[in-house]
């Protein structure tokens, strides 16, 4: 018999990047007396990952819980970026409602549309929180109206469209039922959650069942499976069954049970249906597995995740500097395979396949950022490897047999005077203008562009708008493949023609050839990309040339006068800059771009043969 469990609410917080999700959770944690001294709690508490703090975004969905007037509120903080949609899709399976944060100035943004569509399709009740109402130029009424229009556009039901609204200043931990009458705490927000989010409906008499939606790991307790207990009671030490999505059934033991309270997992002896629970003790468990009583025979519906759209080849580092900087033993193909396969167990939007040799693996994800975060994470763990340029994944239309390619909706916001440059950029990338408006000297544009034409677009856009523009992309679906090649890089690469150590004397004399990525004193090898050429073709240079020693004395500054500092290149910059015939060498200490064929003479022969073939 089904029952309602009134002492629990399960909610997710969804919003566009930088609209204040994690900061609002900070306020909720502080006001529910998680910390003895709220001022000592810090900021963006849930963004515990170093990459999240550096980039200012949420990458991994996280669980926490607060207790308000005897009601436990399980909170899941979700990523706001579409590249981490796999995280969003699986955690929304655990909750009954969502808080949608909207910036009072910006209103609903592109990424808001992506996450909200997922929540509405699951039938979740949504509470709209208009955040940052104290900001200058806030457009509270317009933001609310735009949000209502977005609900209707995304096919919200009548009940979902009648959403309750709370106004807040997340940074100060204040909320209210109107923007003019904010209280000194978040009481209105807590009251609205308890009033409008439906409590979980449970079946206490049925066998225990839960769907694994998140994985965690503990050095002492091993793999930890996290999900919402749908029915029955789960007890510590009991034998449990694990049913994989393909129907394979194994058994194990729930050696440890946890529920969430504040910022920690709390070990318990028993969990009742409706709560979010963590189970440890099973040797092998994956996302979408069903855990429960040994008597269960059918798995719960598996989590459906959109297919990847972009792939890169990961391989063992084959450069002359291999083994110099990575952890010992972390650069082998076996270690690389183990790490990538481990990632697929928790990162459901990722796919890993064998490449064309034993040392290569094809890794597919939801976008450049999705794969870039994986590369940076592995790099910080001490792995040493090389990656290829990203490429899109094509699909065949089963009805017509024609090839389809992924396309994206691109939302651009630029100053009115730089709009012309953007028109030119998007025109060269086969962008189809869908909508354009101008407000307060700011131009808003919406384009539909094939994904393969957007690889490398971000850095060009930033340079063209002097870093003052904003661009957001959302996967829109598949369309017939355009029989047009994407625009190639405008400028070629400067390539080292021999190994050695770069000298200031050599770089000063070659600066007119282009922009350098290496400073004097950097070790280089033949075939390593050391800069960007001012012309379209590649150019091999000797940056290790030293000044001849003579009896004539010279001022030390003569060799460094006019030396321009090297252009700093981040991982994202290198991924966007990389050409098809280049690889990126990734180590814990360095990022080095290199040609696939290191020998200059051999590379020129291959290029000449390719040109002859094209002409023929």
C-alpha cells in the first residue's frame, strides 16, 4: 500500500552558470545551524573540487541535507553547463521537485532552458527563485515574465506553469515573497519548499528497491552507491541483490548504510523508503543498477542519457620527453585504460572504445568542456598521455540512410559596435540566424550552427570581441550533414626543427615570424609546436640557436632587448588551437603541442604526397 512520507522533501537546484546556486545552498546550510560559527564556513562550500573553485562552475552533482522544523530537505546541487547534462539527468531521478534560480538582471539564460526542459519532462514541480534582486539594473518583472514564457515554450503543464515565486539575495542569505519585503533569513524559501514540493510517495510493505544514480568512493569502505530508496526498508548487514540494466543479477552485502545530513554522510542501521541513501560493501556497482531485497527480479527503469556528440583519441605519450614528468607507472596503456573505464562508471555521458592500436582509446563526451575537464582531472592525478583534436560524431538516419551531424543553438551577447564582427564569424561557420534583438547598446543573437563548425570558435570569438562578449551553446539535435568543410585555422604553426633549450638570442631574432608559446630556457624537441606563424602554412625554426662566443664583449641586455613574453596557453586554448595533424602532450607539469610526425623531412614528404593526391 502506498503512503506519503511527510517528514522528507527531495529537491534539486538548477540554474544557468553563475546564477548563484551554490551560494544559495551555502546560505541554507548556514541558517540550518550546520556550523557553530556561520562566518567560518567559507563560500561555495559544495564546490569542493579544485577545478570547480578555479573555474567558478559546478561540475559534479552533490548531495547534502538540512533539517527545517523537523522536516528533512535533501538538496542536490546540479551543474548549470550543458556539457555536464549527464550529471543533471541522473540526479533528477532522485528528486520530487526543483528550485530554479533566475538572475534578476539576466533573466532565464540558454543553459536554464536545457536543465529546465529535463526537469519538466520528468513532471517535477518547480519553484522559481528570482536571485540577486539587489543588483543595479535588476529587471525583476521582466525576468519573471520571461521565465513564464520559457515554461510555456518548453511544454509545461498547467500545474507546472502555476509556479510559486520567491525573491532572494543568496549572498546575504535573505528571501521574501516579494522583492520589496525581504526577510533577514531564508524562512520564506524553506516554507515554500515544504508547502509546494510533494513529499515522497513510498511503498513500505514492498521489497526494498533503489536505483543507483551516483557513485562515490571511500578508501576504507570501497565503492559507495547513492540513490533514493523507492520502497521497503534497507538494513545494515543484510544481503542485497544487484540487477544491472541488461538483467544480470548478483548478490552482495550492505556492509555500511548512510543517509545525508548537513555536509556529511551519517552511518545508520536502517533506512526507510523515500530517503536518499548511500550503500557500501558491494565489490562492483554501476550507475543505473538496481539494488534491493534478494527477492526482487526486475530492475527499475535505467537512466536515459543523451548520446555523446564529440570524441577525442587518448593515447600513451609517444614524445621524446615521455616519462619525465608523470607519476611512475601512470603513463602505460593499462593504467590509462583502467582510469578511463573507472570514469565511465560514474560519468554516464562518457563512452570509451578501443582505438586503432593497443595504446589508443577513443573517448566520446558531450562537448569540448566535458572532455577538457576529464583531461585536466587526469593530469592532476599524475597521468601522462596525449590527445587528438576533437571531432564530432556523425549518425546515420535509419529512415533515409543519409548522414546526420549534431547541431547547436548558439546564444551570443555582444556590444552593439562589435556585432558586425560576430556576423562575419558566424557566416564563415554556416551559422543560421534565428533571432536578434538590441537592448541598451547590447545585441543578443541566436544562431543554429553545426557542432563541427564550432570547434575552436570560443577563442576566436573572445579575441574578436576583446573578451567582452558572451557565448553559450546548447545541443539542439541532428540535421542532415552539410557537404562543406569547416573553416581551417587561419595561421600555421611554428615548429622546432631540432631539439635543445630555447634561447633568448634565437627567439628575439625570430619574433617577426609569429607569436611564441615558449620562453627562453624551455626544453624543446624536433616536431614540437612552439608558436603560431603569421602565415597560413607551418614553418620549422631553430629556437635553440645560441650566440657565438667571441672575444668581443657585449652588454647582457643585448640578447634580450625587444623580447616579447610568450603567449600563455591553457588546456582549453590548446584544444581549440590544435590542427588535425597535431597532438597535445599532457603531463602533470606541462602541456606541449606537437606534430604527429616529429621528423621535419618526413612530415614535408607526407604533406607533399597529400597535396599531389588532392590535385589528382
